[in-house]
C-alpha cells in the first residue's frame, strides 16, 4: 500500500497526547484531522483554556474539530468524509461508539500508559505507583466496546526509577508512546501485526483521581504512604494538614526502624535532609514539600521558615 494514500484521524486532549501528535505530524502519517475536547474553564479565575492538543494542532496547521460529542452525526460525518485508514486516540477523554470504531479501514487504535490488562481505566500511571509495580510500559491496542479490553497489538516495557513520581513517569511514557504508536502503525501497514487477546483473569482497574484520594492517612505503613506520595506527585499531590493549612508532600523516603510515636507525629528534623514523620508502621523522611500557594521546596527549607518542632503533628484532616 503506498504510504501517501494513508488517511489518519488523531484524537487526544492532554499533554500526554502531544508527543504522539507531533510524531505523527512529522512522519508520512500526518493526520488528516485532529479531534480534541472543547476549551474548558481552568484555574482560579476559571478562564476558558484550550487543551494542549488544540494548541499544538494549530501550531502545526492541522485541521481541527472540538465536538462536545464525538459520536454526534456531524462529527461522524466529518470523519467519514475522510475515509480514514486509521483512527488513533491517546487520552482523548471520550467514548467512541461502534459507528466510529468501524469507520477506519485498518483499525481504531488507542495508546494506554500501562501494561494491559493491568491498570485499565482513567488513572493507570497513578495506580502503577500506588501498587508498587517495578515495571510498566505502554500498550497500543485495537479499540472495542469495552474500556481498554481490546486485542493488544504492541507493548513496550520499562523499569521505573526508585524515586520516579507520577508526573515524571507520565511524561516519559508519553515520549515513548509516540514511538510505540508509529511502530504499531508500521506493523499494521506491513501486515506484520499479530494482535493478542487480553487475559481477563489478570485485569485490574483504576478510577479517576478524586479529591478524596489526596489526603494522607498516616496510620498506614510508611511503604503505603510513600506509594501514595509518588503516585500523586507532583500534580495533584498528596496532602497533609499542618497547623491548619494544607501541605503537599512531593517526595519522601522510608527510614529503617520503628517509630515510637503516634502516626503523623514529627519525630525529628534532620539538618539539610528533611522532616521525619511517624507512620502506622515505620517512618518517612519528608524531602520535598509544597505549602499552599507556594512553590515546591526542600523540606529543610520549609523547616527554616516554619520552624517545625518535634511532637507537632501532620493530620489527615482539620477535624482530627
């Protein structure tokens, strides 16, 4: 098949999708159309803000649609008129009904940042870290009616750094994902792809991160709290209440030994290192934090300003 004849529609919304869009635009598979979510209010002032994919699509001069419902007759007709060979999605944020999934001649594909069938759903990177996984990766699969359950066409695997947080891991998987999508498309165009069904017995599921997931329960073990911190850092961030104000914990590490103190209590402040806090099992050294309305800083620098004292307590809520 002559590559010049390929018509591809790309769907994506957040920053995660941008590397794939750029890679496609720089290749012989330049999208015929980009579809993203509508502009949404953002920030404290609720200013109408375009999604990152829109900004990049306009920068690259690509045709763009922002339907409220991608399954609407108008959107479906716009896609159908292109007679696409592929639809490629990456964190688009909307469900594609059967009529759209059947439009592309060579398949409707999705890039998912986990090793499916593990961590299906809305927050795979967060849950990869919550679960203590040591290897992760990307999956490119053919979309079906069930979420993240379609046949796997290609997977890439990568070990995680000991201190890698959710924000850094998502960025790294986004960069790798661009290469994975291009490789998958080449396999399909050359007839070398061998899709494999997912093992349903191995499937795990994730849910969208909510505000209720952010507060730290210090009665949990140090291992569990550190996993929560890594999974939520740097954005949106795991939160503790300190002196009645929220304090995001951005980075921490486990210490040996058992803390003979109530969970959440400051055990000691270590010069140039950080703040040691007791957990339900074990201790954590808080290394980087972010006070409300301020930048991320070293925990020692936070102490120099706040003068944190042993026996003060970090709480889960103000009501404790």
